[in-house]
C-alpha cells in the first residue's frame, strides 16, 4: 500500500532542507485504503504543526496546485480524491501508481525566496526573508544556515555564529556539515571570513 523512505531521507533520496514527504502506492483494487493512509499521515503532520500545504506529484510533476493542509483535511480527503484526481489517475493508468506527497511549510518558501534574493545581490531583502522564515518556523535549520552565511558575509560575526550553531546541530539537515565548516572558519578569527 505505501512506502516510507529510510530515516534521514525524503521521497527522492537524502533529505533536502525543504519539503519533506512520502510516497503512497495506489492500487486500483484498494483506492479507499490509499486515501485513508494519506489522510492519516496528513492529519498527524498537521497536528504537529510542521506543515501548511500539501503537494501531490506523479513521476516528479505536480498533479494540481498546492492545497492548504487544513483545507485538505477539512474535506477528509475522501470527497476530493474519490470524486476526481485519484480515481481518474488510477482509471487512466489501469495499474498501480506511486504518488509522491510533499508537505510544504510556508517558511520553506521564504527561505527559497531569500536564497534567490541573496544570489541576486539583494542582501537586505534576503535577510528579511530568512528572518520571516524563522518567525514562521523558529529554529529552522535552513533559514538559520542561510541567515548565518548572510550575516557572516556582512560582518556580523556573533549573530552569524548563533545562527550557524543552530544549523550545525540539526541532525537531518543536509547542509549541517557546511554550517560546521563555516563555524570553524568564523571561530578562527575575523581573517577566516
């Protein structure tokens, strides 16, 4: 019925600093079971307050626009899935399908926007996006890492160290090692920037 990635991995290998998710196998003979599993997982993650939207993909491509997780759960997924997308997909394929379900937090989008702004040289705007992400998701390792790098580059050493320490301590964060390396350089002194 469903597959879970190994610990520390997302739906396509090593976990990225952005959306987490899972895969769900949809058997034409057991669509109701797949829907129930999807709704249970989404509810658990919603209850933890970790995510705000759900994205459903097939073969790496989104099937529909992101759905607010609360809306998805309010309909209990059943009417949405039975009435449309899932049934149509299974009928068209005539076989089992594996859907990728990504759970997205709005803070992840702010981090992406911040990275794009930073790369475009818009340092002040990028800093605001990273700080906004941290207000939405306190302690987020990706936002902490990128803000730490930005602060390091702009000469705010003490603030940079505090942010990079958060990112370096995160167990499942893909850039934790980079954060540790940046911390080492910062702690060696101002010339190590």
